[in-house]
């Protein structure tokens, strides 16, 4: 196997259960994904579908109940915190809320430079030069170094969060809803920064988002999750042009068209109601209670994720 064919990170049959007293919530059900070097995998789905939990498990910030995590072709599932420490430099995270993820007592120089100090990558003048360069690359200047987080806008804070994640020169970054707290204009600017770093540094992203436009712009592949299950996985262009799972189809139909005439006249697949509780998941297909195409088989038998076209996987009885 060529080196380029080996996934940078690979998750196989990941399941995660959270316990709340006597109640148990299964956040992830047998999820398998892989991301190659320089590739971005977008993950979409409703709130509570397990997207963020999946990202934390990929970084071993959460522990899976079952399954395996491979990083650079080595299993790290059983690694202790001490064993993970050297890998933290290569595996970073951009958090959803920049206001709560930046220490308000630290100046920006301390925030961005903390990882450089922890991993013993740079000191003194060399450390400052790296921080200044990173700030410039994310659209800020050296004056920001001596300021505190509260002195910046939401978009600027998110840029600082990006600079902090990239300071240690990682190869894999989990982006957990990095655009959700930003206005549309700032979203485009931050997304542009992420896209540029992906190309220039050959970064691999697990890009978690509700924004289907952003996912389409940055992702090479897209995984669709519902109630902790992976229901569809495909190359981005194919998924957006030919979604197969009814849930994915409904998500795509919810994207408004730029042409108001076509927007008013087009037919949509609409789903009603809310997702079932993860504490009491339905039998059979997890989506059957909301699916307009559901049959008796869907209520009784859980469909398997299978490849129906090259690289296009779907979990649905209705897809031939």
C-alpha cells in the first residue's frame, strides 16, 4: 500500500455510551470513518446526533466504549494520557465558542505560545516570531499579542483560536462548529483562512458544522449522522448532487436556492417532528419514525451501511 493511501486517522466501529445514573445514552453506534493527509471530512447532522462526541473521541479527549482509533497507522485506542502527550502536538482542536475557549486572564501571546512552550518547540525571540507570523497569517497584527481576549470581536477571537491550534504545526485538526458564533461575512473570512491552511500545510480536518454551504466549500468527503448513526458517506460533489438517504435528501432540500423563482416552485422532501430521544432510541432504522419513505422493514430491521457507488455509502432499505 502506498503511503498516500494510508489514512492519517481512522476510526473503526466506534460506539460511545454516557451513563446518567440508571439511564444510559448511546451517543455513537458503530461509526467507522477515515481521513487521509490533506483531506477534509465534513460531518453534518442535527444537534445531539453525536458530531462533537465523534470529534473528541478522534482526539482521545473522550474514551470510546468500543472500537479502534488509528493515527498514522498505529492504534492509539489504549494509549494513556502520558502516551498521548507527544501526539497532542500533531492533533489539535478549534473550539466552537472562541469566547469560552480563550483564557481571559492570558494575553494573546501567552494563549498562542502556550503550546510552543509545552511541547518545547520554541523559546524567546523565535517563539515571538512564530506568534507574530501566525497572527499575520490569520489576518491580525503583532499589536494583538499584548491584548486580552475581551478586546477582540467574535471573528477575531476565532482567528486567535485557529492560530493557537496551528502554532504547534499539527497535521490533524478537529474543527468543532468553528463558524457558528460568527456573522456571515466573518464566516467567509474564517473559512478562507482554514481553506488556505489546508492547502499550504496539507492539513487534515474533521470539520463539524450545521452550515451545509461551509461544509461543501471545505470538505472533500461528507459524513451525515443521525441519532448517533452514520447514515451516509460520500465525496462532497456526489453527496450534494445525488443524496441517497431520505434524511440527507431533506437536509439538501433545506438549502435555499439563489434563484427566487426556482426556490418557490421546487419540490422538497420535508421531514416532520423531532428526533427521538437517545435514551430510548427506536428499533430498526433510527430515522424511520420521521421518514416519509419508511416501510415495515424499516421499523423492524436496522439497515447496514453499504457501498452503493464507488466511495458512496448509505444506510437505507429504500436505496437499491
